[in-house]
C-alpha cells in the first residue's frame, strides 16, 4: 500500500511539473523570431550567412547566378569572352582570353574568383583557343 501511494505521488508530481512547463508565461521570452529569415524555400538556410554574395533578396537560380558570375568575371583583366553553363551543382565556364595573356594564370584567377563567390557549386574553368 505504501509503495502504491509513493508511486502515485511521484506520478502526480511529474505530471504537475510537465504541465507547468507548457504554460504560456507572457513575461518570459526566448528571443526567437520565427520570421528572422526570408521566404526562400530553404527554410532560411540559404540566406543565413549575409556575407555571401547573391543573397540579399534575390532568388537562387541559374539566371541570377550566371549574371552574377559574368559580373565577377568582368572584374578579372585579360578575359575577352565567357560562356557559363550549369548542370545541377556544377558550373562550367569557358573563357576566351585576350591575346598575349598567360592562359594558366588567368584560369587560376578566374577559378578562384568563382569558387569564392559560389561555394554551392563545383566550378570548372576551361580556356578556349
């Protein structure tokens, strides 16, 4: 009888503790803002680091990524023309260098710029001509 009473008391105490934790205390805050990330289809994971380029309100798609890659490659001197193609998580870039430019140095520089700006893609750079 004593064991039953002790078990019932323990069960009642555990139930009371668990129910009190679920109460709505208006004074308590958890500093969580459920609207802290934009609606981007990735539950906030794609824009959780604001220092990565191409994240400020733009949708992540091949068109905007290709335009951004073109803008970044225009900053690299020695490039005459570029062609960018996407295939899933892979970015393929063909570069036609200006005459007299060291092709390997230009390829390494363009590859570094693209990998730095597009960590979500596996970048391949090929020199034409």
